[in-house]
């Protein structure tokens, strides 16, 4: 299909503002999300589940981490409905407020030694709120850039919201690292209050993100749809029902293609943080593991940038299929590499894992929005993305610890390999989308 050159009229300053707003917003959202993952690995077993012991406490801690992935599809459908009905901008302001509030309150939450069982219950509720907000954040942020982007440059502009994840991971690792070093890395001081500082700092980032998002306008594609032939479709049909009825296959294939992406990413950012510091794992110091997290975040960001740019030239599908194919092999190699037991081996494992994720994550920012029609694009893209998240992000970190305890770490690699095989099969069945017209009233089914 031939691209409609409507967005060429958008001036460069507006495009720069939109790109910055999407990047800042997703950085804040994912920073809040990832500091929870870091704390779940390093702190929460002792603060909120001290009576369970080391292994059971870690499993319980990662169970609260997984709660957000149950909330994510709920948030995607809730915010997707309003994003498709009232607009992308207003919905994104609300997701940012919900996420920021939940994160700051976690930083103020007393531990189990102070308020007993109410502490883990409150933690679960707040974690659900985080996931609920993130579920609505990603689709809106990528739609913001995709629906503003000039023809032939959607892959480039979709890089900006995608950069939120690697920047946030590096920033979260850096914040915990600086906090630990400032406190002399004294475990008791860090456990008493040091871990709270990254959560409380979130309020500053949220204020900056709100300022930027309130300065931008609604996307031209959505405004055109509201004033054109799709206006009645936007108001006359529930976006979720519309997406399922007309593009259900696209949701399933798009979601399936990203399962390995989430599995590798959350294994890298959450489970491997715990594995790296555990005496039964790599046995490395907390500063060493967090420093390697910063390096891995940089590698993740670099591959995201390069492959997002490259997707405008070679296509989205080719890169997504390639990333998942490499993930099949790396799933089997990861834990033998980690098993070498040295710091550089752990660093190599973490960097390669997140670099592979970046190869797919770069193109995904344009690919998923391009699969869906304007009238249900927020809902459809969010549903596909969060289907990937719950299947790839919630289950693997939760079962990794007991799986390794029962069968050894290589069993985790086999699990990752199987998930990557599912993803490469789904990605191969997707259509190429880089030339689609995002203003068209209908979209060919995936």
C-alpha cells in the first residue's frame, strides 16, 4: 500500500517534542517498574517476607513482581478503550500519574516487622497499580510517535518510546548502585531505608514527564479519524470487541512473537540480578552486578536504536524473526556461560541477553501499531504487547527459582529455548508492515 503523506506537514519542532515526550514518559514508567524488579531481587524477601526463608522469600517476592503482569492486560484494555475513544494524549497523562503515585507509596511502605501481614498485602495492591498503568502506557507512547511520524520514518521515531526501557534499566541500576555506595554498601542501612530512595526520587521524574506530555497535541491520525469516515466507528463500537472481531489473529500473532522478548528481558533484569548476587548463583557483589546492569542497559539501548532505524530499510518482520531465531540458541547457551562463574562471564551473559532483546524491541515499536486500524489501534497494540508480557514476563521469573532448584540452571535455558521457538513461529506468520497506510479505514488481517 502507498503511504499517505499527511504527516509531512508536521513541523520538525513538533516532531522533536513528541519524540522527547514519548521517551521521557516511557523512561519514567519503566524506571518505576524496574526499580521494583531490582528491589524484588535484592531487598523485598527480607523486608516483606522475612519469615519464609531465603528461597521461599525470593519466590514470594517474584510472585509480587508477577502480579503486575496480571494487571498489565487489564490496564491495556482499560486505557486502550479510552485511548481509542478520547485520545492518546489524555490517556497517557493518567497512566503516568497512576504509575508515579504507586511507586512513591511503595517507597513509604512499612515492612512486615512493623505492620505485619498488611505490608505484603499493600505491596501487592501497589504492584497491581504499577502494572495497570504500564499496561496502558506502552501502546499510547508508541502510537504517539507512529501516528506523528513522516512516511518512511516510523521505525526511527518509534525508537524514542522504546528507549525508555533500556534507559530506565540502566538508570534503575545506577540509582541502586549510587545509593549503596553512598551508604557504604552497608547491608543493614540499605535494608532499613536506602532501598526506598530510588522509589521516592520517582516523584521528580513524574513531574518532569507530566510537564512534557501536557505540552503536546493529539496525534494527527487520531484527529483525522475523529473528523472523517471512521468517526462513527470510533464511537459506535467497543474498541476491544472491534479488535477481537476483525483482527483477533493479529493480536495473537503479535503477542506470540514477543513472548521470548519479555522472557529474556525480565530474566535478565530481574532473575539474573538475584542470580548474580546469590551465593548459590554467581556470588558477585551487589555493586558489581548493578554496574553490569548499567552496561547491559547501554547494549540494550544501542541495539534498539540500530534495529529500529534498520527496520525502515529492511522491514520489521525480518528483524523480529532473526532476533527470535538467535534467542532459540542463546537460551541453551546462557546458563553454561553463567556457569563459568566469573564476573566477566556473568557480564557477557547479561549483555548478550539484553542485546538480543533490543534487536526485536527496536522494530516492535512500529510493527505492533502498524498491524491495527485507527479505531482500535490503542487497544489492539496494547493487547498484543501485554499478551507477550504476561506469557513471557510473568511466568519465567516466577518459576525460574524452583525450576533451577529442582533440575539445575540449564532447565531455565530449556524453558527459554521453548518460548523462543513459539515466538519465532508467530513472527514468521506476521505480515511485513513498514509500508502500510496508518490512516486507512481497514487493515489486512495478519
